[in-house]
C-alpha cells in the first residue's frame, strides 16, 4: 500500500484515487499518524508514502508535521507542495517564507538533471513526453533538449536550501526549486501531479509507484471482492444479517458482497415510502429476487408515510418525518423478521470511504461498531442491537460501481443518478398528496426516458422534474387550461457540492416539453432550470 498523509489540501483524496486507479492500494490518513500506528495495521503492506499539499506554511504556529520515523524509514517518500516543504525542512533544509506572493496556475517545469545518469538514479521522469510546444519548436534534437512539462502550481513558500544528499531535478521560470530528489527515493514536487491540469501527472505518479516504490498493479476489482468477502465471512460467522436497500448503487453493492460471502444468512429489505419513482419498488424486487436470487422483504408503507406527510409544506420537516418514519418501519419489520426467523445480529450498510475520511476516525476499519437504530422511547429489544458491517468503507464511488458491475448488478442500476432519501417528497413543492406524486412520477419518467434516449444520461450528475404549485393559463385545442408548472432540472457535477446546469440541446428540451404537456394532462407549462449551485442547490427543497 501507499500511505497518503493528509495535510489538508482539498485534493488530498484525489492523490489516493489516482494511486488506486493504477491498481495499487492506498489509504488517506491524518497527517499526525505515526509509522508505528501504520505498521500495527496488518492489512497494510507499506511500500511508500506521499505527503499531500495543504494550506499551512511550515512556519505557522500549529503547522502539521510528519512523524520523523516515516522520513527515516528507508521507504520512498513523495512530498507534494506543502509536503515537499515539510520534508525538506524536517530533513535539515530550509523553506523561504513568502508573504503574499504566490505562484498559482499553469507553469512549465524544465528538467535540469543531467539527463542520463539522473534519470537512471531517480527514475521519476522516465518515459515522459516533452510538452507539445517543445516538440513543435525544436531547434535541437529532442534527446539534447531538457524535458519541459506543463504542471499546475499553487503555493506561496518555497524551498531555498536543500537537505543533505538532495538534488534539484527541475526548475520553473520563477522557482529554482520545483522538483528535488534524493537517491534513496525521497522526492519533492512543488507542483500538483494529482490534478488534471498537470497533463502527465498520472505518469509521474505511476513512476513513483512502479519505478521508485516497486509496487505491483495487483489491487484489482476481483482482488477487492475476494478480500472483502473473506473479511465479511470472518466478521459475521454463522449469524444473520439485514440490509436496507435504497434503490441506489451503494446499498445494492454492499448487499451483493455480503450475499457472495454468506449467502442466505442475508435478508434485504426495501421500504416503499410512496415517494419513490415510477417502477422503483418493482425494479428492486425483480432484480434482487429473480435476477440476483437474494431474499427480499418488500414493504409497502405508502399510506403510513403519506399520512404523516399530509399538509406538511416545510422541506426540513418533510425530511425529518421521512427519516424518523423510515427508522420506525425498519425496526418494526426487523423485529417481525427476528421473531419469525430468529435473531439478526448484523446490519449491512453502504458507507463509503469519503464518509469515513470525513468522520476522521480512520482506525475503525474491520471493527464492528455497536449501534442502535432506535431513536424513540423505551429502547430496543435485546435482539435488535445490531453490529455494523460496512463492506464499502474503504472504497470510492467509482470503485463501488466497478465492483457492482463485476458482481452482476445491471448496468442501468450501477450508473443510476443519486436519488435523495426523502425522494419525490422534496420534488413536490409545498404539500404532498398521492395525486401530486403520481403526476410527478409520470413527468420524471418522461424526463429520464428522453435523456436516456438522447444518450446523455451518463454525462449528467442528476436530472429530474419538479412539480410546482404554480398554476398558469394555457390553451389546448379550443379550450383554456389552468394547469401545473413543471420544472426540469439537469446538472453536471463532480462531487455534488457544486454543480452547473446542463446545456441540454434545444431539441432534447423540446421533446421533453412536448411529451410532458401531451402525456401528463395536469401539466400545461414547462420551464428549464438554468441556475448553477451555488447559488441554487440541486434539489428545489
Ligand atoms: P442539494 O439540493 O443540497 O443536493 O444541492 C446535493 C445532493 O444531495 C442530495 N440530497 C439529499 N440526499 N437526503 C439525501 O439522502 C436528503 O435529504 C437530501 N437532500 C438533497 C441531492 O439529491 C443531491 O444529490
């Protein structure tokens, strides 16, 4: 494994992802993690370290540092930006404090290393291609020209004296120390190889992994599945386990992994809140029961949910009611199941690595937490205290998708847009009735069908219809209509924290609009939402 120490850069987890894309296992750990702590983890066969960038200056009062044992472990270390400055300083070099001046944005590094000998010693630049600008304006043969690479810079301070044994391998116009290296595999990049603005960043990371650290590309989806299955078997033994499916990819893949590990000791549960999309419950049942052959308890709780939601217009109250009611239904059904078929000890959840990283506790992997799902009075019957199984807790979303495909989850499911827990309840603006939900279900299906037909579904982060309480005058045939306004929302996004409205083609928008007003009688006007996030949010409520 390659351990990435997180110094707080917004792109730290991108480093981890880049490494994993090369089929090398990587974990992101807090900067304060010690070598001893890492060595105590049996599942880590550490081949090297990366110190990420971060917002600090090494001269800040509470600047995060690095366990010296890591820097002296003899294992390769790649310091990126702050990570390079920290490494240089801790090993006896010096960092120049710059007030207010920053090198930010695109830059070009020029490799000053005496090519042949240094390439063989440090290996980090092996196989890299000169930038296109260099190949088109060559006045000398390529092998005699120093390699120039476009990179992305973002830093204030810079290293101005090297630690002993280090050498400068590359400079930029404004920075004489852009890349440093020690023959023992210690390397510093002042730029960011992990971002796409550094076109050959991935090649540099690959060189570090395979040429400097000697990693093997063996962390494949099949290997992940095998390891996870083994871990689940050990954790769960002969006990029974329950998994709540949401219709999304995470809970489905978690269930598939558990099922592969322990078969029918797993029972899946799907609660239909009445706020699901057209055909959603049926699809879950069909796929799990008939296609994947996994036992499924499907619960129709529409009346219960809609009863609780009647007359409620405040979005946050809608969310709270649905969240609480869900837990109640889930518990009641779990108690029933346990009474009928025997004690259930475990609950499987689709927690992903980013949630784990965010909760800062990195040390709970593989250990079951005892939780109660019960939040109302009286406490839970003894047999309802679950231990948690989280098969995806070391995986990013893309990795979960890859594993889902590998395990036979239908492609359509694997690539589904995320759908909020409260479902259509937060897409019917104002109070919710079954009639309104039915209108929205029809509208939503048309929007998604047309987007799929146009072949742009996968490019979008999310797309849906919103039913507004606005009514407006229209004319249809010879008659006046007074119908509902439906908004169409489609966004492109990487992480759902920010998003842009999708530039759907006018033809596609026209088809959606035509079908909406022709096929859903209650709708007589369609608008397209052209706000980005921020300032708007993706959902309307
Ligand atoms: P917003 O509307 O905040 O949405 O831009 C960002 C992402 O979160 C989803 N979302 C929710 N998911 N429960 C959920 O499980 C919720 O209450 C909820 N509200 C928003 C939204 O669909 C989008 O993917």
